[in-house]
C-alpha cells in the first residue's frame, strides 16, 4: 500500500508544504518475505515557497538506502546545513 500526504500552510508571501509519500507493508501479506512484513517507509520533504521560488528545507536529509544505512551505522543525526 502506498500512501501520501501533503499539508500546505502559509501567509500571503510565503507558503510551505510537506510531501510524505510512503510504503507500508501489512503484516498479513503472505506474498511478502517475513522480515519485511509490518514495516513502513516514509521519505518526507518540506518545501518553502517564497517570491524567489521554492526552497527544499530537507534537501540535506538522507533519502537513498545507502545514505540511510550509513546514518544508522553511525547512530547519530546528520549534520545540518
């Protein structure tokens, strides 16, 4: 099952929204390997829209599997930009 959610907030000159697509595998799915049942994966982006254009506030966050795995191995949050 794939789910997504977008939330928009803002004023007249600035708006932001979150895009949160996700993949959630139900525990009851017998066609999925046992170790993957019941997991969920969501990768979120927060975008700020200003007069000068869109700005991805979460561009420095890891999104690819190897980046996330490396982060988990280190056991700490990524450095902020």
